[in-house]
C-alpha cells in the first residue's frame, strides 16, 4: 500500500501541525466538530485499539528480557510526571481545575506518539512499545490514586470513576486489539500502515471537539498556566534523560526511555478531565497534544544529527 505508507509518513512528520490546525478550527468553527463532541471516549478507544492491534504476545516477553529498563521507565513515568505537575501547579499558583488537569496529565501513561518519535530518533522502538504497553496496563490503578493523592487538595477526585473509565476506554480496547491481532494476524498486518492514520485522525477530532465545546474556558488559562503546561513536558524529557544517562542506558534505549517518560497519553488526560473533572481541566491534555509533538520531533532530529 504505497499510497497509505506515503500518507502515514506525511502525517507523522506534520502531526503537530494537524493537531494545531484542528484546535484552531475548533476555536473558530466549532460546528465542524459538533457531531464528534459526544463521542470523545469512543474516539480515544479507537486510538487505544490501534495500539493494541500493533502488539503481539512476544512484545510482552520483552518485559522479561529488559525488566530493569521497563520498570525504570514506569517508575520515572509515574513519579517525575505527576510530582512535577504538582510542583509546577503550586509554583505558578494555578487555579484548582487547571492544577488538577495538569496533575491528571502527569499521572497518565505514556502515549503511542512516543513510539513513532522513537522510530524517528533511531531509538529502540520495540522497547518503547513495551514500555508504553506496560505503563498503560498500570494506569487503571496508578492514575486515579496519584491524582487523588496529589490533587485531592484542590478538588474532590472521583477515584472510582477514573478507574472505571480507564478500564473501559483503555484496557478493553487494547485487549480487543490484541485479540484481533491474534485471531486475524494477516488482516491486521496489512492494516499496520492504516491504523496510525486512523489514530492520528481520531486525536485531531478529539482536540477539535474539546476546543470547540469549551473555547470560552480556555481564555482563562493565562500566561502562568501556559508556561506550566509547556514546562511540564520539558521537565519530563530532561529529567528522564539525565536519570537514564546516569544509569548507563545504551543510546537507543536512552532515547526510547526519555521519549516514553516525557510524552504522555494526552488524549486520555483530556478525555478523563472532560468526563470527571471540569472543562478547564482538559486544557493541559489539549495543549500537550500539540506541544509534545513539537518537542519530540525536534529532540529526535537533534539526536539524529549528532549520530
């Protein structure tokens, strides 16, 4: 499928531009995305299903092959990002809804975009996929608990609701994707170039729909909120790189771990915030969808130029 492969390459390269374009269209022409506004959890489930369909059971055996690498990534993922979000929210005196949204973003697992950027950076893609899958399966337990512990001072956190939503939106689709890959390997294999395109389209629709629904809320973010959200991603990338470098990770695995920790599942954060917290709390996830798909490719290009 040369045309699909070509479109996938274009989409990967300009993904941040497409997400930004969807946000701008949602702001000025919200009626374009109105039909998708009530189906945001379904759109995210489609993205997660695509990730599950690219996995095979041997991918999970890599946890046993590189247990130290995978567990280190998960530990950094669920410490640097949520705790960093908490301190940034305190430092910039963010309003409660925005502070909870930032902590929720930090407590989410790694996103599938990190796998794509790892490939662009000539990193260990197999390890990156394993890290993402592992942190995703930890999310139903760790994400609600971390948000409750760190952000409960600002708002009441619906721990049970978050747990249930993550099971429905994340775990069920990824398991379904694994089953489809197992039962229909030939069909799924032929669709591997199409699935990322569908996932990226779904993310653009999620961003456009959320911005279109709540554009009035976003005006209240202010400079401090914007800087905090942007610094959160840079903090994750920087600290993950320093820790992994100190631990002596080989270059390819160092890249994979850095991107895995620094690039959150921002679509999940925005969706959970919209369902359970407040429209304002979706903003960190929406902005991260754009920002981390700028910093990630820039970092990947820098790594490749140094190589």
